[in-house]
C-alpha cells in the first residue's frame, strides 16, 4: 500500500512540475499606434506669483 501511495504521489509531483514548465505567458505585444496620444499639460507651481481675479 505504501508503494502504491508513493507511486501516486510521485506521479502527481512530476506532472505538476512538467505542467508548470510548459505554461509560459505570451510575449507582450507591441504598442498600438491607434492609442498614441501626445499631451502637454501646463500648470502653475504653488510658489508662482500669479493672482487670478474673477469679476
């Protein structure tokens, strides 16, 4: 009985190792040019001497 359990355990261990090596993530695709955006953001710094007056 111990031999049978040892054999079953060995089969599970080796099958788990072989499956983990076989599964690999696909490579990352190149960036899609349709989603490229050029953005320029201009903001004031808190130390700037700018005063905004609303009428």
